[in-house]
C-alpha cells in the first residue's frame, strides 16, 4: 500500500496526468487535417492569360472582375485544416470600391494610394470564407 507521505503517489499522479495530456495531443493531431494548395502551373497560366485578356480588351475597366477571377482560383485551390476556402466576392462589388478608391486617389493627390493595399486586403479577406 502507498502511504500519502511517499513520493510514489505524487509521481503516479504526475505520470497519469502527463499520459492523458500526451494521448489528447495525439488524438488532436489525428483529427487535424492537412492544409494544402492544389493549384497547378497550367491552371495558373490559364487564369493569368484570361485576366490579361479581360483587362486589355476592356482598357482596364474589367480589372475588378479579373482580380475576382484570380481570388476565386486561389481560394478554390486552397484547403486549410481539411476545409475548402471559398471566395464570394464579385467584380461588381469590387468595381464600386475601385471607382471610390480611384476618386479618392485623385482628390488626395495620390496620398490615399498608401491605404489601397490595406483596403484591398480587407475587402478580399471579408469575402473569403472556409466552407
């Protein structure tokens, strides 16, 4: 029989606690799925060609739609923890911001252009979800 004074009781308790923690961590690793990007070179080249043609033929007016095509392609080929990413932004939504941002750059003599990368990242992040 183990006496309460002995260090064996404390060692046994610590061992059991560590064993449970290690088992829980191993179970979590098994349930955690992998993250990966499944896009290929040909798909990327095809998407780039489509974006360039769309932008050139419309003299830049369709740039928001071209950007949405790219964001959609990236999201459709990205898996995070086993869950597919989805991009739900549209060119029409981005076009409104595109005009607003363009006008703000003109009015502020391009000072607003320092905020454009942040605003664009906020917009794309707001429209990217995990399925």
